[in-house]
């Protein structure tokens, strides 16, 4: 293979295919030089895609309101396309046995963009609400059996994020794919369900959190000991010292209740049974990784992972808000009438606004298992080094770094 770089006589560097690159550049320039704004955005296609079916009636705004309805839903579909584009990019980064930590900022940026888009999509309902129920009834019959449930992109997005079939509410007693009749749509849905979802890739990434292994920092054993100590100091000891029998019983009951909540997570068998009941979505080791990242978020190497976990929760929150805003709009427009696709309308949509539709539910539950900072296990010198700023996969070498960290650890312990 030829060297990809070569030197000019003057010592400057250029590509080995420099002549070809110049020609390609000139060809592209010739093609794009005459393109204007309208042509670049293909506005002839975009702006001619609004085809209201209702007729103009004197003194009535039927076409006007239908035009708003079409534009708004087309805008939703365009934004769904962009969200899928961003999420697929994040999945490509995470779908590796070793994730390049230099790409963490890219993931943070793209998740932030998706969250901003979702906020915008929630706000778009306010525009539709400028149309009254009577306005909607003027053209509703023209919708036929069409329904938002038939949005292929939204179903692909749900699969891509990690929504499982067992968590879906049946639409008009149908499997969600049954509303799609063409082979291409079904093929795309099957592909989106077969590929690793964002949830699965995040789970795998969390399982590799540095410090979880037994021969490393062994975070989980240290965390369990810290939890036991905190529960004793904060709840059990005060209850045992209580002289009033009634208060003593109340305090012991509180201690037992909190201890049982922690036991469900600390014990791997209990966690597995909770997973089988559908109460947990990610593995026990992945959940450990999420807890560790949250507890040690101040360490440089965990800065961006903590942001990613936070933004994934934001993403779930925005989707829940979007579903709820949709429910409120439907109730406002058609009340308890059947939906255009034959569903129960409001009642079906209302059933989707629940934890069963949260993709990253486990990340919300992490806050249940936080412990006060004084009880967080001290990092060892080697673990402190591991979680420090990384350069090219190695810790920056500085004189007496280990001695300084050792002194800091001893000082902290004292």
C-alpha cells in the first residue's frame, strides 16, 4: 500500500492522491457553485408536501387548521429522523468492547442535542392547542384510519432506545407491528429490534466500570460495608438508644424498612428476582457501575460518564412529558371518543404514561441507594490514579505522585 502522505520539495505535507483530490474538489465546486438556498434545502419538495383534503368553506377555517395539523406532524417526523440520526451515532460509539474515552464528549453533546429537540417537541403541542375541538372536527373525518400510532420512525426510535415488547400496551388489542402492512416497514422494525439497543449498550458499558472487579478496587464489597455502617449510625443505633417504647418501635420499623430496600439491591439473588418481575432492566453489575459513577462523580474520569447517566434520565423525562402532553391534547380535542385508528384514544395513550415506558428506569432508582459523602469508601492510591485525568490511555507521570496520594489518603483517614 502506498504511503498516504508524501512530501513536497519544500518539505510541506500533502496526500499521496493530491492530484485526484484537487480534481474532486474542482468537480464539487462546479456542481455546488450554482446551488442556491431553495435548491440546497429542496424546498420545492418540502413546501409542496402539505396537501389538505378539506375544502375551503366561506367563513370557516377548515383548510387553515388542517394545514397547521399537517405541518406540525411533518415537523415531528423530521425531528424524529434527526433524533434517530443522533442516537445511532451514540450506539456506534458504545458498540465496542473498549469505548474510546475521547468520544465521551461527543456522546454528551449528542445526548444534549436530543434532549433539546425533545423539549422543542413538547412545546409544539402548544401550537396545536391554538386549534379548538370544533376546528379539529371540521377535517377529522378526512384522516380516515390514519393515526400517530402508525408513525414508523417513532416505533423504530422506541426499539432503538430499548423499549421491550413485554412493556408495551397493546393498541386496540393488537401487536404494535400489526398496523404496518408493507414489507419494508416490517423489515425496518425487525432490524431496529434485533440490533443492540442504546439501553443494552449502556448496560454493557456500565458493567466495565473501572473498580468493580474483585482483584481491583472491589467497590461493591466496600459499598456494602459502608451502607451497613451508615444504617447502623443513622437509624439502628438511635433506635436502640430510644427509651420511649412507642418511639423505639417506630424507629426500629423505619430502620428495617430502609434496610430491606437496600437488601433488595445489595443481594444479587434478590436483584435477579426483581429483574424477573420486570422491576429492573439492567444487570446487577451494570447497576453497581451506575452507583459507583454517581458516588465518585467528582473524579475526573467519571465527569462525563456522570453527565451521560444524567442526560439519559433527562431523555426518559422528556419522552414521558411528550407522551403526557400528547394525552392532554387528545383529551382536549376529542374527549373520550375513539381514536382515528380505532383505538380507545385518550385511554390508550394515558396507559403509556407510566414507568413501564421508561427505558432507563434503573438510573432513576440509583438515587435510592446514595449514601452521605462521609460514608463513601475512600479510594485507594491505585484507584485514585485510575480515575485521574487520562492521557493516551496512561496516567500523567509526575514526581512523587504516589507518595502525595498516599499522604492525602492517610490525612483523609485521620
